[in-house]
C-alpha cells in the first residue's frame, strides 16, 4: 500500500512552491523590463511630477514604470522590513523541522510579506502598480491610484493578522507592539490622504519599527527566551 501523506507534510511542501511561483513571476517581470523597448518616457502621470517610463514587454503590451529613486526614509523603511523578513525567515527554518505546520505558515508568510514590502519601498512597487491602473483615478477620497493600491495591501495583511490572531495574542508585549504598528499605519494612511499636517513617512517608520519589535518579541517567545518556553504553553502546541 502506498504511504499516506499527512496534511502537515503537504502544507510544508506547498510553502516553497508558492514562494517559488511568486519569485518566478517577479523574475519574468524584471526580465521583461530589462529587455523591453521604451515607448515613452517623461512626466506621463497627471497626479505626480515624477518621471515614468512606458515599456513594451515581450512585444505584447505596454507597462508604465514610475521612476522615483527611494528617499533616505524609504531606504530606512526598507531596511526595517528587510530585518523583519530575515527574522521571520530564520524562524521559518527553525520551526520547519518540527511538527507544527501553523508555526511554519505564520513565520513563512510573514517573511514573504515583509520581503515584498521591503522591495516595494526600494523599487516603488505600489507607485508602478497604480500607474497601470488608471481607472482608479476617480476613486473618492484618494489622491492617486497608488493610494488605492496601498489600501488593497491591507486586505492580505488583515487576513494574515486575523488568521494568526491567537499566535499574536500569545505574547502580551508583542500584541501591544503589533497593535501600535497597525494604529500608526492607519494614521499614516490618513495623513497621506489629507496631504497636509505632517510628513506621513515618519509615521510609517514608527509603524514599521513597532511591527518589527512586536514580531521580534513573539519570535523570542517562540524560542523560549520569553517568560515561558513554547513547550509549556498549550495555546502554542495545538
């Protein structure tokens, strides 16, 4: 009789497959950008003074890339998110050898999301996505399509936080810091829409820092450095 495959081992196989598929899509897009011919370049977008480049990808369709070098604050934010991705990846490798598939998904998805957001900060991913979704120009209470894209980012982030809410609540300090990060992110989004009062990037940095410290606290708890080791907490072994 063929050996049965446990759901946990199946889940562990799906993780690398999903990550590999997403990485493949990114590589295809990058290859298309590097090899594509420039159709037009200049101030192509009516809602920003930044330059944009319209590229013909694979001779099939045009894609607009917004050209805006990252600021110092963008670079700092990318470094914080990159650090969070590194911690989450390390935790994924630590827990992957065990039998708790939920822990693997918790840290694996966090590593993937934090790495994607870090690259977004450096490469202006949401600006480029918004530049190709011009039908979002007239959405009420937004200044540009990229505002809508940032709002859409909150959907998978919210789903992640809801799915792993018990894991985040396992550490009171971690919960408070992650909660503070969420509140600060919402405040930064509101300031961006108001386009006044203060530079929302400083609030975004505070949000990223709070999230980094929050998940670091949870990681330390999982490693047994916190007040109780994971093995002694029944909430973390179910």
